[in-house]
């Protein structure tokens, strides 16, 4: 009888660790799921925007450094990219 009680206690502890009760409670409250997912989506979108901005800034900075070196092949490539960007900013077709 002691071993059964001990096993039941360990099973109960493991179930508590998995937080099934909180999960079931969350499923019974659909508004909370919606708002939780909404906040998570907003946070993910802001994080992606900030991360992409930092990444793009690093790439532009690196390309400017390469352009300053006047390397023959890379310099021409960067000049072409700059021309394409300028044309797009002016609104003309390339």
C-alpha cells in the first residue's frame, strides 16, 4: 500500500510540473488566448523590424567601407546598387 501511495504522489507531482491545470484553464478562456497571441504577434513583429533594421544598417555600413577601398569588381557592383537605389527613389523605371 505504501508503494502505491508513493507512486501516486510522484505522478501528482509530475502532473503539477506540467501545468496541465493552467493549460486547461487557458483553453476555457478564449479571449485570453486571443489577447495573448495578439501581444505575442505584436512583440514578434516589432522584434523582427528592429532586428532587420540593425542587420540592414550593418550591411550598408559594410558596403560603404568596401566602397571606400575602391576595389575594382566590388566597387563597380556597389556603384550599380547605388544607381539602382537612386533611380527607384526618384520614381523612374530602371
